[in-house]
């Protein structure tokens, strides 16, 4: 009986380790693909071309719409900053607190283009994501 319980514990421990390893590999692959996509664009023309960004400020707009101003910077290029106006889904109550937490913690974010004006911001080394629509972008000097 004790041997069976110990064997079950070992099997569960090994299975949990394999699941955790698979998750780490998946997240690492997401980071790798995002970086490879950015390297293919030698001169960024948009914030979405930056390999990494940090959210410096999150300003929700008053009113019924889910419009948010994001002030972001490129950590490896300190003078590179931009202001984004993004729209979240009207039923999305998770993204604003997530963006605020990323800002507070100065998390490394991978911006990803989607169809049309859609974008995804994903916290590196994690599966946390924010989906939004780019309404406007003010990125002085993004091309150099």
C-alpha cells in the first residue's frame, strides 16, 4: 500500500514536471518567433515593429468606450517612445488591469501585428496577452 502511494506520487511529480517543461518550451517558442519576426524588419516604422516595449503609462479614456492611451518605450533605445490609442472589446474587463500591472512592474512586452489594425501585446516569458485594435499611433522617429 505504501509502495503504491509512493509510486503514484512519483508518477504525478514526473507528469507535473513534464507539463511544466512543455509550458516553458511553448512560451520560449513564442518569444523566439516574436523576436525572429522583428529581426526581419530592419527599420521599425511602427511600435509594432519594435522587438520589445515597456508600458510607461496607462490612461483609460472616460466614457462608455474602452479606449486606452498607452505611453510606451523601447528599453534598448531609451529615446524611443510612442503614444498609442487602442480600443479594447466592450466586454473585456481583464485587459486594463493587466496593462496597469505590466506598467507597474515594467514588464517586457512583445507587440504582435494581427489582421488589419488588430494587435496583441504579450508579456514575455508568460502567456498573458491583451488583444486590442490600434486606433492611432504617435511614434516620432520610429524609423530611425
